[in-house]
C-alpha cells in the first residue's frame, strides 16, 4: 500500500556514558537498571538467577538519590522491555546475556577499594571480595583477573613488560571505565540487532533510495549543555548543536530569502552573520580543537595540559575563543568557547582519554577473553596475543595504526554525514522546553525557559527575522486592519501606505510592498498597531454614542406612549383599562411612581372602586326596600359627592317611604 512503512534504522551519535557511573543529582541513571530491579522484585527467578536487589542497593543508582519518577511504572516498563526483545527476535539465551551483563555493571559499581599490602607504594586492592566474585562471574572472567585489571595498569614498552599499581582513586576510575565501556558496547550491539529486525529486505538506506522509496528521518538530539563543570562530552554535544544551529539558521534565512524573492522584495541591504567562525574553531586543520586533540594524542608524552597550551597558542586572537583564567585551578585548566547560545568554559581534565574512547589494554583484554561469548563479542572477540610492549602507534587524523578513529574524529565524521542527509531533505523542527525542575504541570520558571529558548536557537531565529522585515500582512488584511486610520475608505494598498507615510506612521524606509503582501519592520508595525488601537477606540466610542442615543430616543417614545395610554384610560373612567395602563407603566423609570399622571390615575382607580362599592350597597338596599340601609348608603354617597341615577332612585324611594 502507498505510504506503508517498509523498514527503519537507528543511528547512534553520542551515548552519554558518564550517566552510567555518575548520574546528575536529582536525575536517574538509565531507566533499564530500575526496570531490571523492578522485574527482579516481580519475578523471584530473575532475582535469584542474576542476584538482583533494589535500586538503593547499588552505588551507580543511589548516589543521585532519585529512585522513583512520577508517571514512570518500572514494573510495566520491564514487561514491555521483555516483550520488545521477543518482537525484535532476540532469543531467550541472548536476553539472559543482556540481563546478566546489566546486573554485572551494577555489581561492578559496588566494588570498593582499600589500601594495598605494599607499604612502600600507594597501591590498592578490592575490599569486598564477594562483590568482586559476583561481578567477575557475570562478566565471564575470574575474580583474580578482574582485580588485577582494576588495581594495576600495563605500561609496557617495546623492550619490556611493566605494570604500574593504581591507587584507590585510579582503581575506582578503572572500575567506572570498565562499566561505561561494557554498557556502551552493549548499547551499540542492541542498536545493530534492532536495525537488523527493522530493515526488512532493505538492509541499508541506500537500497531504499535505489528502489525509489521515500525516507522520513527523525533526529532526536541532545540540547545545548552548560554546567558548573563541562568536559569533553559537553564539548562534543555543543559542537553538534552548533552544527545543527548553522543548518537551522541557513534554512530559516533561506526561507526568508525565498519569500522575499517570490514577493519581489529588495533585500540587498540585509546582512546575515552565521556561526561559521565558531565551527571553524572546532573543525579547521591543523588549528581546530579536534585536530589539536588528535595531534596531542600522537605525542609520546601527550597530555591534557599540553593540549591546552597548544590550543591556546593556536587560537590566540580568535573572536570566539577565550584563554584559560587565572583565579582558580578550574579556570587555569580550562578554555572557553563563545557559542551561539553563550560562552561555555571547558575543563580539559581527561580530554585525551575520553577522545581515545577505548579501555586501557588490561581491561580490553579482560573482556575480550571472557568465557561468555556475548561479552567477548561485544569487544570484537578474543584478543590477539600481545607482544611485550606492544603499544599501538598512532597515525595522523586521530586514528591508531589499527584504524580506530578517535571519538572526536568519529563524531565529526558522523555529523558530516548527518548534515549531508539533512541538506537533502525538507526539514521540520520541534523545540521541546522543560518548564521547571519540579516536574509539575502548569508551572513555568522564567529564567529556565528563557535559557532553553536561547540554547534552542529560537532567539537567534528572532534575530534573523528582525534583520529583514519580520511582519508580513497580505493586502486584504493590511487594508482591513489599518484602513481605519485613513480619512476615507481605501481600496488600494499603495494609496493607503502613502497616506500613512503622510501621517508619519509608516516611514518609507521601514516597509516594502510585495506582490501579495506588505513587509514591515517592528517599529512601524508597533506604531501602526498603537494608532489603530486609538482609532478603533474612537470609532467604538462613536458607535456607543449613536447606539445609546437611539436607545434613549426609543425609550422616550415608549414612555410618552405609555403616559398617553394612561391619560386616555383615565378619561374613560373605567377601572380595568386604567389598571392595565398602570401595569404597563411599570416599564417607566422607577415604575413612574414619581409622575403626577401615575399618581392621579391611582387616585382615580381608588375613587372608581369606592363608587362601585357604594353603588352595590344602594342597589342592595333598594332591592330589599330597607329604609335604614337606604339612609346609610345615600349618606355615604353624599359624603363622597357621588351622584348617579342609582343615588337619585334611592333618594326618591326614601321620600316615598317617609
């Protein structure tokens, strides 16, 4: 079917290996470790087979003090992981190998060191042998070999084999390096297995292209990073963001240029400054940062300090390079790069080792000689027999004679391939913003959000838009919004713009008229909006005045009619019409109680009701020929000066009776 997904692949660019051994405060390690612990609690067989405890039992997990995250269910996620491995075709034996290796990493992190038995040297040895034996068994090696690889280092040369003992800190570093190396290689192996399952009959993207199939790529990349301590990882991450920002800026500026061109707008005066100088600081040979790191790796006694001296000398005077500071040891051992998002200080400690991206020979040979094929194959299988002092020579370009690229070189090459792909596609961008550190909804920390907007390059996009004409209005919308500012209706944009120029609302140099749109700069746009607000308010007041006048006149006419109807009813001297007219007068202000006409009408109603009452009394007395009743009712009529035929009849009847 058209539009059906026929395959997929994953490309890894840079794994955050440091998280395996030192998760940031308040942040969890990789979720799979917590999923594994939850799975062990759910399934006693997993717990017993791999000797898994709870997260707080492991140094690699408990040091950040973040065990549980709202919204994450580790038990359910563990079940999803197992189900996903089955879907990907990972056999049960391989699943056990993965779980055993993950458990081994956790147990490796719990190995503690103490001072060794040699009083003349600052050596080390493993303090908790039980944890050493457990980790060694899960990596398929002996406890003695693992301890030896952690507590000493091979420093052999071409003439003889020599070992140097590690102190406690160095042994801990070796332990952490082994954990990061094993996790990293297993992560790469897992990606390869997933890609194999996703590929279908298209094994590569090139095969997809040959079959004239379409490709949709999703790039989920780490954002710009700056911490109190920034090292080689942050350097690579920020270089990547610098590269992507260059592409992003060019894309946005190109879109701007295309719209200007399609509308016939002159943009010859618009100058766009990109971040190419910062990229040159990283990439150029032989002065760039990556080239200088690789160069220092070829020096027999190359060091982080040597790299810092060289890069400071090479980049002296570069506008985006800052020399080491002098106030603190951290500043003296650091250099700064001015990125698009701001300046970042990078400490060079460990730069060369991290750039090598390889375990020391002792640890490398240890895992390659593992009795567990899965672990050994992660590192390329059994290691060849090493010659005394068999130290691989380095070649230019950050590679060994064996052809292994340095991490910086490999990462730069990957980015170049990525940019080649991005330049062939139609990109769409999604920017994610973390609103707060509390992980709560509806809460925005302003300085935190602003920093992310800057790091995401959105402020740079605003700058690019502001260079040209950031406000665009199609002709219909422009006339609709700003026609109210003209003295008379305008149907042509050019005439309206000329009128606005005459009113000093739209300077000629601050706008251009295209084929379908009017292009404005920010200042005149704000002036037009302010003037429009005033004009619309004035028109609203005028409409209100006219409306209120019309309503007042309508009410006045209604009130006059109500009073006229009341007067007519009073003249008829009939109770029901007068009462109805009084009820209608309830629509008058204050129900008309202050008006003499209403007051008189109410008195008339009272008089008519009294006359009706007296009339009924007289008629009853006449019918009964009751002399006393006749006398009292006639007296009541005379008292109220009521004259009527009934009263006269009663008077005559009284005279007859008397």
